[in-house]
């Protein structure tokens, strides 16, 4: 009899963790050894279309549109309302949600609605149907909470993809959900260290599981007849990532203004969508960059744009392990990135890319250095292709849980 593996994730929107999950499902599906199941807390997202046919989706209804669209927002709102009234869960958790709001305001952070509702979304639903040999919460938040309290499985594992503390998670919010996970897989060593600052008691559970990547597929898609259609002859800077405060686009816009003020003929293209679009469009107008900083939205195939870029830029406030950086490395791009969690583990500063503090002046100066020094840029492009990006031993560690008693 085939072993049954359940993966739980918050949404199936087009983002890094979800993309990595699709590759993991494809890999496991190709082995033909397991029964695979998928449960999504908010059953919405474009990547439902990428789920292998043999993976059984447990949600009764799914939406395969963008989680950022009007329908996506309506889907999320409906999920929150259903959870709120399920056995009056919302009334019971209301003091916790109010405490969460006060905590976020006290720490000076922007109110993060996902951190506000993840616990409600996890507790305000029945048990996930079925019994499993292994259940995996593939992302933080509601998925991890469901893993702890809403699924029956012989073995349980959790994945961490971000700088846990900077992302806004707390002990109070988690209610010790990771106690029930036998192993906690982190996408980079630094992510593991950051997680252990919050949960030192679980250090012995930490295992490394680096993102699975379709290297051949990415290189093939980069050759397709898509990408830039304008006749711009200057420097193209490209970034891939959702329009979110974490991604530091406010700094990027100011940096481009400074770069162009120094006489550099550069344009910056961002592939991705998100809640920050209107604020970023206002900032673009403020710096008079309407013809130079472009929010391209989502692209089904972003790889030709990355391939055609002169420099790939990833100036984020924090990361776990960026799939976008790895994709740029696969395509042999010179990379300039912020010196933060995740990024510094992916780039060797001065050898296969440049790491900089997240500051507009320093980012502009660093970019100008790489733009002006073509030999340096070529050196980065050559060295980045030496990166080891495949780690089959990580998957073996996960699957070994099925053999444990």
C-alpha cells in the first residue's frame, strides 16, 4: 500500500513557497510511490492550475484566480467569515486578535492582516478529512496551526521559509504549534538560526531543505519568444516579487532616481503584483520616474525578462531563501541584493554578486559600480553559474520520516 502524504499551505497564489511546493509535488508524483494530498487554508490561487493531476486536492471548492484580484479578496473574506462563525470561533478568539493588533501597533509595524487572521482561519474549521502517514505544513502561520490541531497523521513536519521574527510571528500567536512537529525544515541555515532565536528549544528538530528547482525548464522557458518589446538600449534592471513592504520597492524607486541623476540611462522593471501597487505608483510619480520604473504585474513566464536583464536586483528587507535569486542564478545573471537574512546565504559578496545595505544612496552607488564596470559584471555572470542548486539529500531526509516508527 502506498504511503499517504498531505501538504498544507495557506494559499496557492503565485509566490516563492507556493512555487517551490509545486516543484516538490511534481518530484514526488514522478516517483509513483506515494498517495499525495493537498489542503489549502484559503483555497484560491493561480498555482492550482500547476498541481499535478494525481495530487488529490481536499478542498471542496477552489478558485484558480489571483489571490490579489477582487475575487481573490472575496474568497479570503468569505474564508474569514466562515471561520469566525464556525462554532463561534471568532468570538472566542476575539481577545487574542485584539491583543495581536495592540502588539503590532506597539512594535511600530504596519498592521499585517495575515498575522491577525491565521489563527482564526486554522481553528475555525473542522478536522481535515483522512488519516495520513505524513502531514507537512509547507509554510508558516495557519498551515502550521492546522498541522498541530486539525489533522491526524503518524508523522508531522513543518517548513519555515522566512526570517521568523522579522516576519512578525510570536510565541503568543503560535501557541506552541511546533511542539507537534517532529522535524522542522528550513530553507537556509540562516533561516534556521533566526527561527531558533524564537524557539531555542526546538533546535534539535531543525533540518535543511533547500528549494527544489526545475533548472532545465527555467532555461528552456527563458528562450521563448517573449520578454521586452521596446527598443530601449540602456541598462535594464529587473526584480521579481510581489508588491509588498518586505520587498523594499520604496527604496528601489528612490535609488533609481539617484542613479538617473548621475547620468545613468537605466530602467527598472518589476514583475509581480500586490497590495502596495497604488502607494508605489504614487512614489514613482513623486520621483518623476513614470518612463523609467515599471510595475509590469504578473507574467506567466518571467524568465525571458530575467534573461534579457543586464542586472537582476533583489533589494529586500528580509528573506528566507529567495527563489527569484536562484532563478536569476540559473540564468547566469549578475545580481545586486540587500545584505539581509537569506540573501547573504545565496550570494558571495564580490564574487558572484554584490550585497549592500538597504539604503537608496548605497544601492544606487553599488548599481552604478556594476553598470560601469563591465568586467566585474561579466565576472559575476560567470561565477554565478558555478552555484550548486540541487540537493537530493534534502528530499531523502523528508521521506525518511515515513520509515520512522
